[in-house]
C-alpha cells in the first residue's frame, strides 16, 4: 500500500524508507521511536511504543519493514507500528516504489544543461562551468536538491538547476541592457553545485544529513571557494572570479534566508529571485499533488502559510 492511498484504520505491512527517526521517552518514562516513513508517493509520521531497538536514528536512510495501523493525530494521518525491522538481503521490494524521482526526462534535461553551457559566450565563465561540470557533473545529475522542503528527490538538483537556467536565459534576453548573460548563466548553473559536498546520502541516494563541511561552512561558502580555486587555476581575471563568487554567496537574497552577503549587482539580484521562484513553485507543485481541489493545505513551514488548491 502506497502512503498516498492510506486511510484511517488501514492495516499496513510492507517496506518503507526511514526518512527520519527520533528516540524519545513518554511522560511515564517509557521509550519509543518516532519516525518519518516515506515511499515514492509521500511521507507519513509513525511511532512504535515501548521500543529501544534494534532500529535507531543511526539507521536513517535505510529500508525498513513495518506492520501497523493507520490512525489520526491532530487531524493528520500517522502509523502506529506494531513490528519493525531493517530490510535484509533476502527481502524482495522495488527501490522505485520507495524512492521518489524528479518528474523529468533525465537524459534530455542533462543535454539541455550541457547545451546551455556551450552557449555561454564569455570564454572565461564557460571554462569555469566546464571545469565544474567535469568535477561534479555526475553528482549534480543524480542528487536531490535538498534534504526536505523542495526537490528532495533523486535528480532534484538537476531539475532545479535546469528550470532555473531556462528562466535565467529568458530573463537575460528581456533585460539585456542590464544583465551580462554569461555571468548570470554561469552563476545560475553553479549556485548549488557545492551541495554535492554539503550532503551525506543513503545507499539509495537520498539526503540523510549534512557533512561536517556542510554544517560548518554551507554550500554557499563552499561553492565560492571552489570557484575561486578553479578561476585561479585557469588564470581567470580577478573581477570575473569575484563576481561569480558573489552570485553564489548572495543567491539566497537576504542574510535571514542564509545569504552570506546581499546581492550587489543586477545578476546577483536576478539570480536570488529566480532561485526563490523555482523553489516556491516546486513547493506548490509537491503540496498540490496531495491536496484535493477545493481544499486548503496544512500550514507549510517554508511558506509560513496554508495554500488553496483551486479548481
């Protein structure tokens, strides 16, 4: 039974991805495990009471087999689990049933990405992009774009980057008197590349946590450092290197949203809006898939509001 098809009182037995897990204690002092289970159709909270293992938070990202009952808590479905174990080599399940993937043609999107790099007129910016693609391309092609919130599925980083590049290319043409297209396209392509080093992933390829460098530095700082090193190696003029670093460091727009600096050039300003547009539209897409027409969603943390699925 897929998560999207579950209803109150359903008896559930099957394999799911352990997306998150927390060892907790009740007010009476009894241990329990609070979990977030997922499959290719969505996620659901779950609890198993009077439980100390063997499944623990260290197993986040693993496939587990459960038996339990769907219930409701504060208006939200959840699973009360009776039996829980890690999947083993003898179990038969389809990974494609467990792991969500981007709703795109991966190979066609990958080619679009390469084509737009080839279209960058400035040789210096194009060289940096090609060098970064050679270094991180395969990870960019397969990784999710986030641990949660938006594009947190396989090939999510590719989808996010490709959609942003389409928007950047269009807007660079519209505002050609203000925007250096080569700089904007390069910054858009590379803005999230350091997520390849920021995340740690499960054996199935989903993001489970942040690396040590990811937590201490973050992908904006790591990405800027990487560009600076490659630019120095290729003997790129300093101003171009600094401008590209600036786009990466400022692409979250405001310090409150994680930007290291605010945008101080037109390309940086535009990139921050393009990033926000694509991330928010994806939040809408993912949410509306689960909300019936004519109804409101639950409160969405990233948007700080509920949204309405109109007919």
